[in-house]
């Protein structure tokens, strides 16, 4: 009756947590200095790489089906923190943690294909963010130990969240992603905009968490269990609701594993629930959706994003736009298509409307922006709409799939299917493998590479141009060809134009899923918004390749530390031409001309970040099936 722990399954978040502790210890006992800052950054990168190595090892073992808890038809899943058989009659006869040939039905941590893809995405993005952080911290003014510790805590939560299979772990992991970001934003001391951004982010996150917890409490009160697989059975009508008075299921407790009867008012039936219970469930679903909409900056819960992105250090903005957003989508997908699959009629119209509003508002307001970071913030809001859209037809995708097996009132059996865990008898378990979720995941993977490439170049430019407006990028391709080409390619990918075909293929995947799912009106709105997005992406790209007025040769100088943007005066601004060696020609700033940006070799870590993000985007543009294979969508798989 002792719960067993499989440390191999939890190795990725465990490695990140140990790395965070090591960083904190090193920072406490070693003298501060540039070498220590670099060393702490390298330790952080090492922790991320170790976690990524464990993810690859888990994927290899699960695919081969050679580890206990994985096997089957070419794919496998591993689980831990499972309910012992003696305490969960519903799981009896179907194995236990760490020593079975199948995944137990009631487990808190599951490493399946869905988990591994999301964790891999987070860790690769984390490498880019850490490299950007090394450049951000090089100027001093930000304590490196606290920075890397908080960053690793956020990454730990983001890796844990897609593996969470109960409500408690889901909420804890989501907060582990969110809470350190407040401090990361405010670590830029004596910067008024950073402090304001941190307060806004804190207030918004606290409100969203409270709203989501209220919704979660309602779902738990009706379902009588915290496990997502068991909630799916309850809300789909496979078993009566243990949390409803009179169903005889009060003894099921949090495990949802007791025997229940089916002769009471207000219980779950195969056709649905009676009106009072259905109303409570609807409120719970709406509140959970609203809470996650805050986390992913979806309309109408998006207003915090532009101010926070602009006030936070650029690496934190990149983290919010990719890692935090990916974690939010992972939790949302798990709740909607697993726990709440039986209530799809309630949440699919809401998701469709939110997706349409998000992509439209994001693109329209991006048209008016002159600040590079604010434009990327509104672009990120619009991209959230594209990722959300396929989830509006997730229930159609599930219906198109063959049934996983018969429903058992005694509880779900666990079987293994290629690419992930399918819980036989649990509606929604197979939906993690559906085309709709795959379309969202494909777009999220491609978007991460494109967006990180853009943010990395924007951070380099921000070292020279304190205001970091679009006009500062005029002629960038002539003054720093590598930076100009990298940013231009990332923007073209986001627009979905050749040669950046990665964005085009990602949009086609989403568009196809919407049409096949019967949401033609949403596909039309997406097409219109894609055209709207072309304007500001192409306009910014045109600035990059437009020569700046006044051409002269500028000397090569090393970049000096940049003071806080809020304290800069016109006399303190370092001319951009002093920060980067020209590749042949260089323009001297003149009246009305853009500052001359020299990005040179002063920021090697940032250049590695640019190269990594753009290289992935190039791979996705040349071979889009790579991204689709990861999301189980490729017709060539």
C-alpha cells in the first residue's frame, strides 16, 4: 500500500530542480564577477541539456517498449505517483506504478508522447532563453544567481505541467510556471517600467489563478475525484457522479474509486446531467477556461501582455511568449480534451469565439504599433488565436477516431497506442492523439522557433536603441547582414510567405483541421487575419532591407554596459554604430536617420541563440513534416 516512485519518469523536472539548487548554492558561496555570471549561465544550460537528454531517453525507451509501464504497438508510456491497487479497486488488475506492462489508470504523473513533445519544446526554447539571459546579464545590474534560479524554477514547472494528470498537480505546476516570472520581471532594478510590468503581471496572474481555482473546485465537487481520467468518465456519463448527493458515491473520495449506484436525482447518466448539476458543471468549465485564457493572453483577458512584454527584460518577454504560453496550452488541452471531453458541447463554442476574437484583436492592434516589443506582444496574442482554433473542433476529431474500447463502470483500463497513452473506456483519453490537438501542437512548435528568433535579434538591437522602435531597424540588413537576415526570415515565417514556409505549412495544417471539423466560418476568419498579419510583418521586413540615409564608415567598438532605459538621457544614449562592426559599410546617424546598429561579437551567447532559433525555423521550412511528425500529423509517418 506504499506509493512507489519511478525516478526515471520524473528525471527531467528533477534534474532542473537540482540545477536550480546548485545555481543558488554557487551564487551564495562564490564571489561575484563576470566569470561567475558566465559560469552560472553555463550551469543553467547544463541542467537544461541534462533534462533534455532524459526526455530523449524516455522517448527512446517508450518507443521501443522495453521499460515497465511502456510497450505495445510501437509506442509506450510511463507513469508514477499512482494510486496503489489496494486503495483503488478501479485500477486493480491493471498494474501498479513502476512494475507493470501497462499504465495504471489513476496516476498523477504520466510521461507519454504528449508529455515528451511538450517537454522537448519547452527545453529547446529554454536553451534559447538562457542564452539570451547571458547577454542580458552581461551588463550587470541584475543578480545572476536569483535570475537563473527563478528561470530554472519556471522551466521545471513548464516541464512538469504536460505530465500532470490530476487537478492538484496541474494547478501546482501552472503556478510554478507563473510565480517566478513576477520576480524575473522585477529584477531589473531601478527601472520604473519593469516594476510596473511586474505589478501588472502579478495582479493579473493572481486574479486568473483565483478564477481557475474556483472552477476547479466546482469540477472536483461534482466529479468527486482529482484524476483527469476519472473526471472524464464522470462527466461523460460512463459512471455516476460521486460528488453529487444521493448517488451513493460519497465514499469514492478523492480517488473516485468507490462503488456507486445509479438511482438518484441529479446523478450523471449516459445522456447527461439534470439541470442543476449541469449548470454547476457549465460554470466550472467557463471559469477554468477564463483562468487559462489569462495565462495564454487570449481575448478578452489579454490586456496585460503588451505592457508586461515591453517593461520586462527581453528574455522574460520571450519566455512569456513561448514557454509560459506552451505550458498554459498544455494544461488547457489536458483539461478540455481529457477531463472535460464529455462536456464538449459546452466549451467548444466558447473556445471558437475566443479564438476568433483573439486572432482578430491581436492582428488589428499590432497594425498600430511602433515599438518592436509591443508589436511582437500583439503578434503573440494573435498567434494564441491560431493555436486555440483547432481545439474548437477537437470533439469532431475524437468522433472521427475509432473507439478505444468498451466503457466499464468499474474504471478505465490502460492500454498503449502508438505515440501515447489511451485509457480504454475513458472518453477523451484518445483525444490527446487527435488531429485537432496535433494541429495546435504543430503550430505551437513552429511558432516557438519563429518567435524566439525574432526576440533574440530584438534583444540585440535593444542593447543599442533604448526605445527599440521599428525605425531603429531601418537598414539593419546592410549594417549587420546576419542580424537583418535572421530577423527578416523570422518575420517572413510568421507571415507565412516564401522562403519562410514553416509558418505557411503550420497555418495550412490548422486551416485544414478547421474545415474538416466543420468550422468553416472560423477558417474564413483565420484566412482574413492571416492577410492582416501580412501588413505589419512585411512592413517591418521592408524596414530591415531599406537603406538608412547617410552612409559613412563607422569604427568598431566594444559595447558598453547599458543603463536602465528609464534613466537614459539623450546624452547617455550609445550610438548604435558603436556597438557593432560594420560589414563593409556603415551609416552615421543623421537627422531623421535610424541609429546605426553594430551587433558584432560583443554578445556571443545572443548570436548562438539567434542561430539556434533560426536554424530550427529553416529546418521546419525545408522539411515541415518534421514538425508534423512530432505532433503525430504527418501523412509520411
